[in-house]
């Protein structure tokens, strides 16, 4: 019955809401019970072109609007987001399956980012440096790049659009957002929020659609000066290639195969808690999720026993119920992917310690629920220990020394987040030197990065950084400025005799 009442949601282009030029729509369904939540514009190149045109026109005014004033609009956006936190969080849980407490946390990252970026409006530091000639002034400033295309994922559907939009806006860019098709309602609420906060028409535009249609059109469009993408490494690499071909500035935030190392002097109970939270929080659907546990053989049995017990105690259920620990996977494709790795693990000879199957009792049968899965006896070279699974599944890899643990940690194509549990301060600092990932934790799991420090990783993770002051790097170009006030020709690098 509810299906007939599904709302149709158009694109937001230049302050107007409009259907896709093709008249097409795509469905947004709940991963918890399959209910149809809404229809969203299935956009293509024509819609993207119109949005870029509006954003291009708005850029001329927005870049001249003083940065502190741009920041004031972001302060308003942050305050409004705080007021609407519950509305955002509920829509998020419903459409992508994250449990409510985590959905609130996702919105909180958006609020934090709004206030942090707003402050940049009165900072946005450049350098002033001495010039080598006597009557000459030298400085550098950041300049906006123009229209930026943002392609955002469903797993942090408020935080990540905020991470990208707020720094881009405060720096003076205008935006076309292509949000993930698995969380379009959050993007609609986000867009409405920015309009309500007072952004001028055309500064922020949202085009719904599929990656291979609207997303690809955005990356190819010659009027787009920069692209920022978060998602899989396969898609990110093809976006980066296309962006380079069409001379766009590009930032890609891609996969992870994050590990927690447990040394033999670790607080094992604390490590169990950190591992469960990092591996099974958000049903393992975070870029930062721990999917490898590198455990010293001396604490292996004690740790594994505690881990399996804690994983089996997690409550699967409706993400809107406050008592639920783990919600559904985002869609059936995700379910198929995780199930596929259970087969791979079997072939590779890993030991399944718990989970490994869909959960179908009662109402769970209506959704994409998968039991928290742990494999023991994993060799670091196995596919389950090398490839990003993006679900509630984790490998336990035994090691016998610190050096081996570091080698295993660094021995994947990815480099986002890593953690070490140890009571030895020297080991902790050594690890902070040796672990080749963009984010390191000591005595905490691999998730929970805060927005005031750069977020991103090495190697196949992409090498770019979001949030923190470094966020501005993806949305600005440096300009070096020399002012000669001598009134005569002064030649740099030339010794006058
Ligand atoms: C992501 O999964 O893409 O550190 C972002 C964390 C969160 C952000 C994760 N603050 O887990």
C-alpha cells in the first residue's frame, strides 16, 4: 500500500526542483524490509549539463562574496543541521540501514564540519615570505577553482557530503553534487538545508542518478574544474583517469583493508571491545572498518575466544530500534559480495569461527542481514586478507613478533587506517612511525576519525586528504603573488654588477 504513496523527488538545479530530462526515475528501497521509500530523478548528461551551467554562472558572484560571509552561511547550516539532527538520522537509518546512534554520529560529523569550515572563512591561511629583491613583496593565497563535482557514497550520507561541500563552499567554489543512489533522501535533506541556510541560487546543485550515468557525465563535463569522489578503488581509478584526461583537479578517497595489531602486552578485553566496534559497527561498511586482526600468538586464544563471544552477542535488527547493534547491509549486491567471500574463505582454507551466513529469523528475512563473521587461521596472503569486503567480516591473522605484525599490516594494496594495542609506550611510538597508513590509533580501534585532522590514506586508498585544514587542498589552487614596489626593473636571480 505504501508503495503507491512513494514520493517523486526531482533534482535541485539553480534553485529550482526539476525532473530528469529523460523523465526517468530510480527507486530508493529500505534495506531493512524492502519498502519503497521514494522515486528520485534518474539524471543523465543533459541534467548534469544544466546544473554545471547554473553552477558556472553562480561562481562569478560567489567567488567575490567575502570568505568570512561565506563562512557565516556555513555557521547557519551547522546550526540548522543540529536542529534537524533527528530527522536526518532517521531518514539515514531507514534508507541505508545504519543504526540510529551511528546515524546521529554521522550527522554530528556534518555539524562539526560546518563549524570547522565556517571558521576557515576568517583564516584560510596563505604565506607571506621575504622576497630576494629589496622592494618586492611575496605572498601566496588560495584561490577557488570553479565548479566542483562531488560524488559521494551511501555509507556516510551526511558526513561525507559535508566533508566535501563545506570546505569547497567556504573557499569560493560552486557545486554539483551527485549523491549515492542508495541514500538519496539524505542528499535531498542536505540540499534543502543549504538553501534554508541562505546559499544563493545556483551555488549548490544536486543531481540524482546512477554512477555510470549522472556520475560519469559529471566527471566528463568540460565545465567542471574539480572532482572529489569517495567510493571503491575500481571506480575511483577510472574517475581519476578521466579527470586527468579532461584536466580536472581530482581527489579520490577509496578502499581500505584496515588492521588492528594486538601485541602480547595488550589489554585484551579492551582490544576485544575495540575490534568488535571497528569490525561490526555500521555492519563493517566503513572505509575505516577493521577487517584484519593481527594478533600475537601469546594472546591469540584469549583474544579469539573473547571476540567470538562478543560477536555472537551482537543483536541484529531494525536500525531504528535503539537496542539494535547491527543493521542490514545496504543492498542485495552487498549481501552477495560478503556471501561470495565466505565461499572464497572456505576454498582458501580459513576456519570459520562464527557467522558466515545471512540472518533470516523472523523479520530479518525481509532485509539484507548478515551475521557477524570471523575467520581464524588466516594467512596474510589470502584474498580475504587482501581484498576489501565492506561487510561484517574480519580475519584473525596470528603473528609472532612486532616486525612481522608491521609487515602484515603494511602488506596490502591499501593504506587507510591501522591500530595497535600495547602497554609499552616505546612499541606504540615505533608503530606510529612504521605503520604506513594515513591514520593510526594507539589502544583504540580503526574507526572514529575526527574532522579536525586530515582523513585519507596511502597507496590504493588514494593519497588524498579530506577534512582538517588539508581539505582546502582539493578545492583550491595556490597562487604565488609578487608585488614589485621599487618603480624600476629588478631582476630576480641575476647578480647586477
Ligand atoms: C568512511 O567510512 O568513509 O573514522 C568514513 C570513521 C568515521 C568516518 C568514516 N569518522 O570511521
